[in-house]
């Protein structure tokens, strides 16, 4: 078992080895291509909402919180929907948005912001761990593999050091390499009683936004981690036990490259579906069509009469008429959830669901 001694950052080792620099070039190229294409899309919210729902689902799945897109649709559209796993996933997405808005507004990432994100995930205010007894175990054998630092003061000192490393580029190390270091350090500090993994994965994408490698929070490593879960935990542990930084950094950089390529394909599919739907509505329902209406239909993969009424500044009767016409023409499918009629954008739902499977 590894003890709780955790070195301050930066690591006392050359992180930018020859093999790392080669992979770094590929990772940056894939990320730049994704950023470039996403920047051409007129409405970023369409993209962010569609992609973050899969991230929320995948990141929660790593923690054995399993749900389906159908359940998520119901939990998102109905406040009192009773599915704890789906609610947890929706909470994660809320936390992600909160973090994104904080980073964009403040141009910095602080410990307090990280605490706010975790509070949104867990819906409690327990904050930084104060009680001893937290251990990380092998999920299969139950063996204790690592005891993180304990005591609020020690954890806060480590978080303060991490905050400085996140925001100050005093060591001139490439930000994608630093992201690998930040992720390792945060998961090893393990500052909260619960939600550390999900908070850490949100920090990853917020760091890319902070360093202006992405404008929107649309690149997530969760699916890559699910596919390579055994390697992920092994390599994390080998940094602790063997100072295995090179292999860990390469693993994260490879994840960035693969995920950027996959996300670019999804972004292009979403863009194509938006354009095709706009074209089809314009042809078949010219009196209903407007650019603003199409954007509202793609803001989430569901909509309600109230959203159209507010978004287009039309009467409730007109909004309901638009949605009925769109459903009759096959653009939407509706169902009654509770007292409300919810309209599902099946085209967007199918693209998001396929990417998340």
C-alpha cells in the first residue's frame, strides 16, 4: 500500500521526453482541428449541450452510476422525475456548466471554484475532507492501494499548490502535459468525501478552456477512460509507486488525440443535422420556419411550449401551433410527462445516443 505522502508540484523530473514531444504534436494537431471546426458553428450552446450530456453519462458510469438516454431525457425535462442515477447525471452536467461559466468569467481556476463544482455534483456542502479514514481500494479485490492525505489543513495546502500550478505557467511545460500532471495530483489529493473522480474530469476540460486550447467545453476523456479503465488505474498507481510519469503522460496525451478525433466527427454530425433540419422545415413548413426556432429545437434534445413562447416572444397558442405542426410533419415526437407535453428532437437524440453508445 502507498502512503499519503504527496509531493508538491511541479514534479522533479523532465516530463517532456522525446517520445512525449512526438505524441504532443499529434495531440495538439487533433485538438486544434476540433477547436477550429467548433468555432465555425454559429450557436455554441447547441454543441455544448449535446456533447455534455454524453460526458455526464460517461463520467458517472465510471463511478458505477448507470443510466440511459431515455431516462436522462425524462430527468432533464421533468423536475420531480424519480430516477436517482439520471438525476445524478443531470447534476453533473449542471456542475460542468457552472465551472465553465466561472472559468470564462474569471480567467482563473481556484480551489473555491473546484469546491463549488463538487457541491453541484453531490448536492451537499460537506466540502474538503476533515475526518480521517479515507482509502482507495482495488474495486475487484478490496485491497487498499492508496491512502490519500488526511486533515483539512494538509489538503488545503496541497490544493493551494495545485491552484498555483494550474494558473501560473512558471515552469514553461506544455499545457497538455500539465493537464496530465494536474489530473494525477487532484485524484491523489482526493480532497472530497465523494465526487473526486467526476470533479477531476470536469477540471480537465476547464483547464483546456482556461489555456484557450478550446473555446467550448466539448472534449472529454471519460469514454476513453471507460475503454481503458484498467490501464488508467494502473498508470495512476505507478506514478505513486514508481514515478512512472512518462507512461502516464503518454496515456493522457493519447486520450486527448483519440477523443478530439471522435468529438470532431460528432460535432460535424450535429452540424449536419442542424443544417438539414433547417432546410427541411423551410421547405415543408415555411410559415413556421425561422433560424431562431431551429436553434430552440436543438438547444436541448427536447423542448416545451413555454420554451418556444419565451424564445420567440410569441403567444402560447402560436407556440403550441408551431410544435403541433412540427410533430405532424415528423420533426418532433411528443409524450406527456407529468402534466406537461414534452417534444423530443428525435434527429438530435439519435445522433447523441449513437455517439454515447
